[in-house]
C-alpha cells in the first residue's frame, strides 16, 4: 500500500543520523511555500522564572527573513537559521480551527485574526486557551494566559496592513521556566541550538531553542495525532514491522491522503454511536509512524503541479483540432499534481549506515539541495512535472513509483488519477533518450517548413511524454498508455492513427487555408510514428506490429529515386504516403494552370472533395489518381513522363492491395496526408 511505501521512504531519514536542524526542516512545514509568508510577523512571548517569580515579556513582531526577487516576482525568503526553533504544520481544512497536536506553543495566525486580536484581548485569550489544551509542552496558568493575551493584543494593534496583502503571522510562547524545556538562555548558542531572539528577561543572553528536544516533541505530537484515530497501549501489533508495542492509527495531518473528515465509507456496526477506531484497520508503532510522517513530507516536497499547458491538453478532445485549440486558449482547468517515490527493491539494502546516508543524500538532491558532483537526469520529459534523478538512483536496484492526483491537498481533498509502480530507472532514461530524438526530428521538420528556429516551448512539447500520449490517444487512455510505456508494453498504433485521421479529416474541409494546420498534424504524426518505431524496436517486450512505415525521408527517396520497374509497396501506410506525394505534386501544377491573377484553384477542394464530401481511399483513387491524365489533357498540362509512370505503378499497387486498404483506411489516410504535406520538402 502507499502508506507502506512512504514509511520505507522516511525510515532512512529517521534512522540515518541527520542533524536535528535538518530533521525539523524536513519533518514539518517550515520550508513549505505555503508557510513562507507567516514568517513576516513573528510574535515571540518570552516566559522566565526569576527567583521563583514567573515573568512574561511580549516582543514586538519581527520579520524572520527578507524580500528577494524570484522569477521577476518579489517573494519573502525565511531565515532558515532561526525557523527550526518554532516547528509547525500548516493546517488543512479550516485553517483557523485548532488541528492535530502541537509539540510546543507555536501557532499560526491568519489575516482575520489580526483584526480580532487588536480589537480585544479576550479574542487572543480564547485563541490561546483552545490551542494550549492540545499542546504537549504548555504549563501556563489561567492568569498567565490572560496576561499574555493582553500583551499580544497591544502588539497586534501596532501591526498595520501594508497595501492589500493579507497579513499572516506566528505566535511563539517560549517558556524557559520548567526543567527540560526546549527553550532556554545562552550567552552564545551551541551546535544543536538556534537563536530565536535577544532576551529581554535575561539581559546579555539569547533566547535559544534546543533542537534535539524539539525533535523529540515533534515525534511525540505526531504520534498523539495518530492516536485520534485510535490506539493501543502495549497491546498492539504494528501492521508494517509487526513489532508488538504501543500502536496508533494511520491518521496524520502531515499526510492529507488519510485525513478522514467524512466517515461515510467506513464500516460502522449497526446501532453504534461512533465510527470504529481507524487503528482497527491499520496500526503503526511509533517508529513506523515517525517514518510515515517523514516520508509524507518528502513525498510532498517531490510533488509538483503539472504545467498549465500540459493540464489543458489532458482536458482537450483528442479527435478535434478545433476543440483542442479552444481548450488551449481557454481558462486553466483543475490542477493536476504529480509525485514520485524512489525506493530500493530490497529493504535490506539500506541496513548499512553508508547506504542510508547515500540514499538520504540522493533524496535531498532530488529536492533541489546541493550535493556532490554526480550527474542528474532531468525526467520532466517522462513525468510532465519537474523531476531530477541522481546518477546513483539510475541503477535498477531502485524502482520508481509515479502518482498523479488532483483536488486540494491543503484541505485533504485528494482525487487519485493514476499510480504507476515498479518503473525501472533504466527504462525511464531510455525513454528520455527516445524523446530527445523525437523532439529533434519535430524541430527539424518545422524549421524546414518555416525556415526559422522553433521556440523552446515547441521543443518542450515534443519531448514531453504525457503531451505526446494524450494527443495520440486522448485523455481517457493517457494513464494506461503512460504505464504501458514505462512497463515496456507495446502501444496501439490503430488508436493513434484513428485520432490523427479524424483531426486531418476535419481540417481538410477548410483547405487551402488549413494547409498550415495540416502540416502541424502531419508533424505530430511523423514525430509520434518515430516514437512508436523506436520504442517498439528498443524497449517493448513484445512487438505488436508497430509502425510498418519507414521514416518519411526514406520513403520519399524510394518514391523519387527507385527505378519504376522496381517500384512496389509492402504495406498500406507506404502506399497511402505515395498517393499523397503524387497528389500534392499534381496539385501544385494544377494550381499553376488554373491561376487567375495571383490565385489558382486547390485541386482537392475543386475536383475531389466536391460538395464538402470527405476524403476516402476510394474517392482518391476514383476522382484523383485515376484521372490525372484526364485533368491534364483538359488544362493542357504537360505532365512529366516519369510522373505518369510512377502514378501508373501506384494505381496498379492500389488495385492489388484494395482489400487491405479497406480494412486499414485510417492508416492509409494518415499516411496520405503525410505524403501530401511532406512533398514540399522533396529534394
């Protein structure tokens, strides 16, 4: 199950000896993009015991970070040297309601709270009282909470809104007055500590956080969070490691995929007043629960939304070019996210400390952190979202799992669209190599047609596998096709050809104005044919016919350079290509001989597609190829003798293969349009 994979992903971190500072940053939401603006307003309340008397001081709010420009946009960058001292999880669902368990009194404050807190100390007191009940390290009396509320209300009153930007903040109650507190004073902080602020109650000292102690409390709080779904004390068995110990349920705020808020689908005994404890389904020991929490945070950091242009393709019709164009120009659809999990095939591989450390370093590299100089492979071409695979993970002792989902993860609203497991890294890298070849061919073809370099976006489209698959097969077949590629199963040629033919058929009714769009469809047909040919040759486990047509350059040379006596065709695709090639060649001459002023007549629309009829192989044979001599005689066109002979051979080959053509009309017509559009590039 997915939870077990996340536990396996997180365990090397929890057992790998990472520094507490790094663990806190990774196991919580401190570095989440949703959290960064909370650090603009940090309200630290210092609590100390002085000679048996507890003293309280509320510091003015301070920004823990600075503004910087990122992609031409001003963003707030938190100070990562300070933030490990105030761990928190960004709430899901209604963020202003208390949620989960708080390891220490660190609470997020939203814009609506700023006004309410400045208006009345009672509002601050209610806010704090509710959350302190769910906080592990909270040893404050009712009177002290009232005193803190009054001091904070004054501080919030001095915090004015800047422009229209919503205010976000953090309240930190740093209580140094009891033994083993995670907060203390120090003249200079030591390794394993981080400075929150200069102390006002202990002049000359700094208020610091002990990070090891904080990490202990974070794990404890998360275990208690899981206990909300049920738990057993010394009477349970972990569903993953089978250890008999204290166990809690799978429920976790860090993993919104199992943040159960609606109990409808869960079985409930008839007449029971409460739903059953989730621990009865899946129970985790403290070690596995901590690994689950960490693995969930790692997975979240490796999940990215698919770019809007990819998502629009997912929701566009596969058989209509006009429909695809409207979808591309329309408003962005629902966001689709992609995530990846990398794990070794055998758990025993990570039992050694060195292997665990290397694995952790590789995952950190995937998260964008600097590492050693080993090369990485960018695999956004395969997944559709940004994803790098370090060199060490490109070995087949590892497997990749890809997940695609939509909804609102921040609210625990997850709609799983696809799970693709057991992907060999070597297969992914080989597919990436094929995609680079496909993109290069598509780029060269467009450059030859337009005599200008293509855009980087165009190159990106043709090197992105989800775009190619959804355009070839349609959204309904995308995830299965993606899984087939990554599991080396053969792909359907017929469905791809059928969709291309439908789009070309629609565009043909708008000739000659649609010739540019027909070329684009032909470019996709050529590019994806290359992908199919290379994939079935180099990777597919079992050949399934594949593309029987050779590369278009070879066919074109074959048509123009092979002696007429040796001209013959082995399949419907190449026969269709030849028909298109000859038809376009005749059309150019026809346009020239029917020209009035600067404009001539398009042969297909004028002579073949009469009254808006659709093109079929039989129509082309009856109204086009078999009547070239008749049209030429009427217009006094001087057809080259070589053209007449090659056309005669094609007519005879059509007669010989007519039954095959009837069975494979889509393949014939797709190849026809390829030959028609590419004839312009014949040398």
